[in-house]
C-alpha cells in the first residue's frame, strides 16, 4: 500500500481535534448543568426520552434504507425489546440479520 493512503492533512487533523473538543465541552456542560438540578415532572420525562429518541433517529433510517433483511430484523428487535433485556434483544437482532441475509 502506498504511504500516502495513511497520510493525514494538518487541516483534517485540526478539524477532527476541534470536533472532539466541542463534543467533550458540550457533554461536560450538560453533565454539570443537569447534575445541579433535581429534574421533576416534565423535565424528568423529557430527559428520560432523549436516549430512545436519539437511538431511533440513528437506527431507523439505516434499517429502512438498507434492505428487507435489515428492516425485518429491526422489527424483530423492537418486538424482542418489549419483553426481554436490552442485551438479549440486541443478540436477537444480530442473529435475525444474519439469518435473514442468508435467506433473502
């Protein structure tokens, strides 16, 4: 392989490091802000709904845009997640993708 394949432009490195720094600052600011609050009522409900909303926004487009095996596996994973622990539902989802890709 040519050595220039792994070369990193200084501007790209600066961009990556800048994005990492901004991400860490935002995360720590959120922890410090919420850590001082005792969320109740609507604020607590809103904060509890953030992780599933983010996960759905990341998974749903890929599950629906890639193919029938992935879409069916995502549906099976959702059904499993209603009754089983997260790790078991994830294992079922992975297994379903493998099996459905072989079949479809």
